[in-house]
């Protein structure tokens, strides 16, 4: 049968992985797709760089945007990255030219996915982005297709492998954040500028996509509340372990009244929850449906192999003619939801204070909790550190999150408290 012909933009780790995967599993992929899948044109910034694959068999196109007009192309695959710029220009041009479009670009989908989906619907072509969330884990397909008959109550999980590697290494070895971050950078798990990962932005992009798929709502990245792991101490992880928890950076979305709640935040996860056992650079996503129950997806969330696997899975769907609306339903059918008031959510929390070693500090903290109607379940005070400060860790009983926020506001500016307290919600 006639091959599905691909134009590939971007020849970094993932781009090279796509070519190697198509070469290695060529016959198997052709059988599953019903026809061969062939890369015929490529584009990247550096034509001379050795990428470990034979590129001489492909048409080299210097202008990335020209891939959309390359003769005979069925699909354009974008692996450049960036929410705007050349990637977005290529997406718009490809869809306008009636080419199916496949991307691993979560930032572009989070910011411009609705626009691109509407354009693809108008053209009757495919917009696919399985590789944009959780690497090789088929979570997009799982939510869009496998759980399509269910009303979902929650979707949450570990969405950034860099943060999970750092937290689980701190947990296993008792080391400080800055030390483990430097090691992650040396090993290639973290970028030279790691802020996109450790400050939670990468996870927030992915969460906004999952929330749209899970709840049938319009993408709203700006509504995601984001806190990263930059201020998590080894002492926090040790205290969590003593209490029967593991620290994980979670993205969590749910409908709350008429609104949509979306948050990326460090959490204490009970040791008997599956997410507590997701270690290293792995990702995992949990979705809870009213008929199917709990669904758990786990696997490698980045790297050439897993991400290339997701890209090629999308290509196989397109080769079969199997694609529908990018967000499980037409864009016009997606609900518009305001951001939910997080203060209405009820739950328990972990609070860590660095305080002066003097009489009355615990009473001051306890009074702020009492006056905000927050009940303390447990309190641990550790001995003075070298700088004369003392760590105080509190676990609260369940209460509205608004009350916990009010308690922390009451303590702002206290001369007894050094720096900003650490708040981590507890996954119950």
C-alpha cells in the first residue's frame, strides 16, 4: 500500500529516536499501521551535526516552515519545542495545508491547542500529541479513548521526571536539594537552567492538557496554581517518612462546584498509595472514573525511546485513519469553566517552620492555628541547628484550605519565624 510520508522538524534526542524506531521496527510498524511509514524530509538548525543516524536518504529542508509545503507529504512531525516561534508557525502552516500534524510540544498545546484543534477540525485532518504528556505512557489515548464512556472525578499524578528524580534521590540518600540538583544536571536529567522543571511549569503545561481531556473543558493554563520543589528540605522528606509519607510533586485537577481546580504542588503521599512507589525519573498518572474506577498509568516520561514511541504511535493511528477531535470532543463542545476557589477544598496539610530557638514560638504558631480554626494533629520540634534556628513541623487535621492560608497570613512578619513556611498538602 501507499506509504505514509513524513516530514520531520527537529533532530535532537527525540527526532533521532523517531528515525531509529522507524528503522528498527519497520516491518512490525507497517503491519500494525496497514502500510509503511517513511520519513522523506527533515529540517534542523545544524546540517553538519552527527546524530548517529543516516540522514543522506532524506530531503534536507533549510527552512523549517517549508516542510508543510514539501511535495507528497502526508504528516508533519514537530519536535522543535517552544510555545511560540517556529514550532507554532509550522503547526499553523501544516494544518492550513491539510497536513496531519504530530507534536511532542506540551507548551504549544497548553497555550495554543484550542486554536490548532479548531483549525484541524475545519480541515478534517489530525492533530496528535501523545508524546506531549508523560513521554511513552499512553495516557492521552487512555483518557481520550479508553475512558471515554466515564465521567472522571479526578486526574492527578507525577508529571515531571526531573523533579521526581530529585525528590526520590533526596529520600533515598538524605541529601539536600541543591546537591541532588547538581547531580541531576551532570547526569542530563536536569537542564543547565532547571527552573522550567523545578518550579513546576513543565508539569503545569501537562496538567492543563490532562484536565481538558478528563473534564471536557477548554484549556486554561493560566488558571493552574503552581508551586515547585525548590524549597523542599531534606528535613521535610525525613519528617514525611517518619509520619508514613513520601514527598512527590503532583499535578492535580478536579471539578469543584461549577469551577475547575488545577494545581501543581509538592504533596505528602501515603506510603500505601501507588504514587509513593514511583521513583527516579518515572512519571505516573491516576484517573478516577465513575464506572471504570481507578486507572493507573506509569512509565518513562522522557527520553528518546519513550517519546519516540509515543510519536510513532500517533503516526500509526493516522496511517490507519483513526483520529478524532484532539480533545476528545469538538472544540465547540468543550465547557468554559472558571478557576475554582481552592479555599473551598478540604484536606490535611504539612507545615514546616524555621523558627528562633526561644520561649513562646510554639505558642505563637498554635494561637494562629486556633484563631484560624485549624486543628493540629501532630507537632514535631527538632533541636537547634548550627545557625541557632529550630525546625517545627505540623500536620493538621482536615479543614478548608482557606483556614490554613489564614493561619499562615497571621504569622507573616513574625520576628520569631525565619523565612517563608513550607506548605505541602497531604494526598488522602
